[in-house]
């Protein structure tokens, strides 16, 4: 049966060839040819039918596997934990001067300066805004509090642990010495802005004092003459 399955086209050629021999040789080959035709036709049809049945079975199994895979993917998608959503349009939170100063790696003297810088920036900005200081002056103090000060602390924290007091960074100075100099420089700058703003207030107070003195003081315009 295996040879019949492998040589189906060749076995089919025997049937017409045999009937040609019947016409040439004689009628005595009719009965053997009928038997041969029945045998070959039935055997080949069974082989073909078996192959077709096997193909259908394979196709059925393939469809079932695809169906099961689709169901599995559906249930996994339905019951899987949702992935966390990340808003790429939202900027990353910026650490404030006070937050950075609270780090355990910040030395006590640096922390005290950073916290004092933050407090003085807040009080100076409040004074500048209340007294109508120029926008450029307000912006400079804001930069010290939100940009220059935090960046100084971030640069210090970027140093390798244990090297802030031992490794020279610039002109023989360690990272600890440099961060102290930077914070002192920023503190002096905030104090200078407050001093300039205070002069505006003093000038206004002095101008008002002169006005009142000229008007109501001795020899002023409001003095009554009897």
C-alpha cells in the first residue's frame, strides 16, 4: 500500500494501457482488466481518501491550536495587571534647596548655610514684591533659590562618598571647602539685593519725612501767624 501511495500517477497509467492491450491481443484480457481496474481504482481511491482525511485532520488541529492561542492571548490581556502609565509631558519634579539640604550626605555646616539661604531668599522675595522692586531684581533672587543654590548642592552630592574632605578639586581646595564658598557667595548676593531694596524704602521714608518737616515743622507752610 505504501508503494501504491508513492506511485499513484504511474499505477493509473496501467488502466488505459491495459485496455489498449485488450483491443490488440483479444477479448480474453477483458475479465483480467476489469479486475485490475477495480483493484487499482479502489486501492488508489482509498489511498487518496486516506491522504485527504489526514490533511483534513491536520487542518482541524491547526485551526484548534490557533483558536486556543487566541483564547489564551485574550485571557492574558483581560486579567493581566495594567502597566503603569508614565506621563512623558509632565516634567520631572525638581528638588528644592531645602530638600537637598536635608540629605544625610550634607555636612552640618553646609546644611546650615543652605537652609539659611533658603529662608533669606523667601524673606527677600517677599519684601521685593511688596515694595514693587524691578522684575530683574526679583528674578535674580528667584534664580538663587531655585537654580544656583540647588545646583551647588547637587554638584556636591555628585562627589564620590568619602572624598569631599580628602580630595583636592580646585586650587588645593576640597569639595567641602568649595561648596562652603559657593553658599557664602550666594548669601552675600541675596543680602546685597535686600540692601539695595532697603535703600529704596529708606529714600521713600526720607522723602516723606522732609515733606512733613517742611510742611508742619517750625517755619513750615502750616504755621499760623497772629
